[in-house]
């Protein structure tokens, strides 16, 4: 949708969410697309990995009990 590609990693055991999100980011390559992550918890280990790939995360509103970061290419 207009927010970007969506990936739902709720319920996956670590490190599966991290692996799935990074795989999608790599698949998008240099596209200007965004990724909206649906997660059970704040993926703090993801943020340094994203920074190395020139991506940034911004938390957006999600369903109750859900953490929803929106990932975009850093400027």
C-alpha cells in the first residue's frame, strides 16, 4: 500500500524476525520503497544493522500490543 511493503513477523522466535526483515530490505535493493514491520516487540538489534545498510526506522501507530516500525532509506 502507500505506506510501503508490509512484513508480519509477530509470533516468530528470534532470530527469525531479524533475518526476515533484513532479507526483505536486501531484496528491495536501491528501490525507494519503504517497509512496514508488524512486530511483537521493539526490534532493538535490527536498528544498528539497518544503519549499516543506510536504512532508518521510525515508529508508527499500530494495533494495540504491536510495535510497528516503518523502514526507509536514509537520506
